[in-house]
C-alpha cells in the first residue's frame, strides 16, 4: 500500500545534481565500451544514496516516537500509510514517545489521552473505524500540540495559548470555513443545546488544529486515502474540512509552524 500521487516534498535536495548528471550521461557513449560513470554521474549516485539514507533516517526517527500495539492487526498497514504521509511533511526528533492502542468498539473513532503522569501519552484508534489513517494523523496533531509545541510537563495545549500559533490562529479565523460554521452556530443557539456543543467542539482551537494538520498532511503527501477523507469532511452536515483555496494561508501557516519547531524538522 504505497502513497498515491506525486511526492510534494518541499525540500528536494537532490534535484540540482540529478539534472546536471543527465547531460553528462548523454555525452558519454562517444568514449566507447570502456565507459565508466563520469564524475557527475558518480556524484549523482552518491547524492542519491545519501538522500535515501536521510529519508530512511527521517522515517526511523518518526516511527521511534510511536510504540504501536502488537494487536494492531488490520489497522497496522493504515498506521504505516499515516507514517509515510507524515514523513513527507516532517519528521519527529527528541520528543517523548506515545503509545498507540487499537481499541474495539464500534463507536470509537480515536482519541489522545494524557495521563496524570507528565509525558505519559496514548493515542487510541478504533479498530472498526472506516478511516483509521486519517484518525491517527488527527490524534498525532493533538500529541504534537500537547508535547511538540506545548509545555512538556503540564502538556498544556499550545494551540489554545501559545504565541507560536498566532499566525495559524489568524489564518484559521480569517477562513471562510470558520465564519461559516461560526454563523451557523449563532443561529443554532436558539435550538438544541447538543447542536451548540457540536459547533463549540468544532471551533475549539485544539480541534481546528488537529483537523487543519490532517488536511495539511494530506496536501503535502498527496496520499489518496487522506485526501478522500478531507473531501468527505467537506461534505458533512456541518463541514469539518476547508475548501482548497480557503486552506492556502492555513497551510502556509502550518509550514512556518513546523519549520520553526526544532523537534519537527523536515
Ligand atoms: Zn480531536
């Protein structure tokens, strides 16, 4: 189960070297049967090997932060899909690892659990969920919010207080999605209380961050399953995801946010 679509990795390190060596190879046959790779071709191969190694290391760094249940079963390949998608956008270094439990129960989608012990985190993913990869990426956002950006001891969520989220918060508040859902919320205040809490939940910083992170990972990885989940979220009764053009400045804010964090470097 590979990634779908093009690799939109933002920092393709090997491009310049590869383009140069293509010209080198084209002129080489004139030398004859004893032709051996020229300096440019060798440099390209060395760079390619180094890039592969870097990519493997980034993947290993990322995965080392997740202690996955042995009993993940059919959800395991979906978690692998999520790791590969996240890896397209950033790695994780030097954070406390989080346990990943696959839990039974039809209504259970996923959650991020912080225990009383600082640094004790668990991500739960529902075994029967129809989109475990998207759920997992969403919960990873809560983990990063609490631990990657937040206070590592109190696990206070950075999305709700942190100055570092200022640009992201501005972009989210300025989106058409936000004012649309916000307006619907005001209208429904006179209606059922349950409906109001659903709006409040959707418009909380922590949930906006988790959903914007999932959409950003889908966009940067072009993973077809995650992209399908984004589309599905747009069609829900109260939409949960942004339209593409509405999301552009939020994606840019997330680029900045991740690039600026020492633990989450590309
Ligand atoms: Zn959530």
